[in-house]
C-alpha cells in the first residue's frame, strides 16, 4: 500500500513539474520578440500591398459561390477549402480559447484579439496564395500543399531544414488534445459515463471521416460548419438581446481593459498591459491561425487557375472566426457575473454562462453544438497533422501517424486544459517562425501575381 502511495506521489510530482515546464516554455516562446515579428510582418505586407486585398473582400465573398473552377489545379471548391480551414478554427479556439483569454487577460484581451485578426488577414492572403503557387502532385490524392511545400519548392533545398521544422511542429501543434479534453469535460459533466467512452466515440468518428480523404473532409465541413455556426450564433444573439442593457458597460470594459487591465471585467490584480496584449495575440492566433501556416494545408487543395483568388478567400476566415464567433462568445460571458467568480474554466465557463441566461434548454443545446464544433476541429487537425507527418517522415511511415494522434485523443481527458492548450501554443509559436520567413522571402511572387490579377479584374 505504501509502495502504491509512493508511486502515485511520483506521478503527481511529475505531472505538476511538467505543467510548470509547459507554462515556462509558453512564456519564453510567446514573448515580445515573436509578437513583434507577427506585427512587423503584417505591417510590411500591408505597406507592400497598399491595403489592396482588403478592398477586394466583396469579390472574395463572390468567389465562394463558384461551385468549382473549370481550369486550374486542386480538388476542392473555394467554399470547400474555406470551410475545411474554418473547421480547424471555428470551434474550441473560438469558444474555450476565448473563455481562457478572458480568465487570464481580462476583457481587454478581446480588443487585442480583434487587432491581431485584422492584421492576420493580410498574412493569410500571402500564405494561402503561396500555397496554391507551390504545391505538388502526389498521384491519386491529387495536389497537396502547405507551408512546408511553399518553403521547399519556393526557396529551394537550402531551406529544406526550415520546411522540416514547420512540419515537425505542425505534427504537435495540430494534435487535437485541447479539443478532445474540452469535449470530454462537457460530455462527462452531463453524464456518469467512464472518462474513456467519449474518447472512443470521438476516435471512431474521426477515423471514418478521414478514410474518405480530403474530398470527404471538404464535404463534411461545407455542410456541417454553416449549420453549427448558425445555431451557435442564434444562441449568442438571444443571450445578448436578453442582456442588452449591459452591452454599453461591456463595450467600455473591453476598450478600457485593453489599456488598463485592472479596470476590466474579470481584471486580475497586478495584470500588466503586456500580459493582456500577449494573451489576446496568442488566443487570436490559436483562434484563426493567421501566421501559423496551418490554414495553407486546407487552402492549397482549392481548384483555381489564379492563386490570388484563394488568398482572397482565406482572408474571410479571421472575419468569421475571430470578429464574429469570438466576439459573440466574449459577449455572452461578459454579460454574466461569472468571470472571476467561478471555478469553471474554458468550455465549462461558456456552458455555465449560457445556462445562466437560458436555464434548462441552453446547456443541452450547447452540448450538442460544442460536440460538433470540437469534432470538426479534431477531424481537420487530424488531416493537418497527418499531412505534416507524411512530409516529415515520408508517405510510407507518415500514414501511420494518425494512430499516434488517436492515442493522444484517448488519453486527453486526463490532461489539464491549461497544459493542453500550452503545448499547442508552444508548437504554434515554433510553426509561425518558419512560416513568416517564407512569406517575407516569397512576398514578391504574390505581389507580382496580385497586381496582374487586380489589373485584369478591373476596378473593385
């Protein structure tokens, strides 16, 4: 008995030390230098383009209604590629991630999420345009692309190490551990099921969807994502209307909290502006993945004659997932008095906020929507991480990476949500660096094609 207690004590100590180590690494990699790199890259691209892509957003929305271009490479329609990418961003990052941002950085973190998303749009324009310029034919599977292919095909063999760096951390950053952890928390909070049951169900659904390849993934996302997003926004809008009298105070808190964290709703004593900004930037990047490069894996599958078109379509992503979904999530949390007054974290905080405003029906409906959101994200991430593994290890070995991915899904309920999201944060930071380097070095390629395309397109 004493031996068992000793072993358990060792395990607890190891887990606590591991969590502290993850927290330390997050602080190191997400310091001012990386945030400055993201901002500086965005500023350079904004200056280089003279903001032109932003003026063609109406054209980008029109492209979504083209079923599939007759000419060009790729297998997915613009709509299919965008919804596949959104399947990886609209989900736990916009819901649980926002709740964590508010709990760590106060309401002011939302302001910096908005700013980061606006800047991130131009990075997505460049990275996704490049992913359609530099992609590779892999036979029956069609054309594949992503930042690792952009680096090796665009910059050459001297930068092969950089492409491997991106794909290695892509395997880690695109693990579905945070999504599975939060989904299990919701399902287990509503039932007496053993903790491994939700994991088994999740694994089965992911495996069945991925068996159909990228086409089935695109079909799944293009059908379910609008339904899920629409239902969630209806719930959020209902709660906002119920608490309409608080909207003015919430808005003031967001803007004041951005520059004075202690004055914000949920402000943490001693929190600095630096902490609020970095929290907002991290959560925005986790939400819309701008700068990380994961979205290039989805957008590179688009069938298009003009890569610039897919770059424009990709710019819609941050608008929908950060400016719409994240804002809606923040408003429903801030419309309650829960922030700073509950032990619930992440997804459970959102569920508690909805249950408080819509007692009885809110929690049950939300559980169903959360489940689909999380499943969509994990399916997309499984595709992303497997694609990175196939590049890093080669096709023969990389195809088995999915089993490692599913194994971590199985044990994810036993993780701390802060540790799970911390591991993703670290990997995302280390993916961002090679992605930004390739974007800066290959920016002239996009600028040349952009000027030709906009000239032929005519006035906006």
